[in-house]
C-alpha cells in the first residue's frame, strides 16, 4: 500500500503486481482504472477531453479516444489481453454552470465518449462513479483491483 505512483492530468501510469496508482483533480476529467487481473497488470489514465481533434496529436493521453487506445496498446505490449482487461471510471462532474446547453457540460461529454470508446474497443466497464458537481481523487490498488474515490466531505467509495 506504500508504493504510490501519481498520475498527472493528461497522463497514464502502469504497474504490475503491486502499487497504488493515484490521480487528483478529477472534475470534468475522467479517471480510468484498467486491469488485467490474471497478470495483476493495472493502469490509471486521466483524460481531459472527449475526442482528439488536435492537428499534431502531441499528447494522445489528453483525450478519451486516443488515451484509451494508447493505454490498451501499452497493456497489450506487457502481455495484457483485451478479453481479460476491465475498466472502472470516475469523474465527469459538471464543475461550472455555463449558458449554451450541453456544450458547457464537458463532464457529460467525457462520460459519453468514454462509454462509446470502451464499447468500440470491446472492454468491459465494471463500475463507475461519475457526474455530480464535485472534484474527486481516484486511487487504484493494482494488487487487489480495487478503486477508491475520495471527495471532500464525503464517504470514500470503494468498488
């Protein structure tokens, strides 16, 4: 429980066997815990935006579509199999009230994009703690496969 690896915004880290992957400041962003339980291989991805429309695609981890695909590619390079890989997600909050309909709700657009990409890639979503209007911290224990969500003033959610 002491090997904590911090995952930044628009970042992904992987661990095998043991370790705690942790990411902070999940507001409208989405944190995704990927796990291949047979290998005890885990990854935590922190995406900011739903789709990569950037011309140079300098940071694929910033976006749900390219971030998920890059994480799967790296897990497969470590021996992970898509048929075994599962995901748990958190985040996608509506942090600000913006006039103009759904355009301002980037959190909801992120949730929908993550669901769509996971479905297209054939990855099972085991659990989610999304929406609302609070920022979250996400911890992922690679050894047990448990995700823990912490929010200020709320009980920890473990799934």
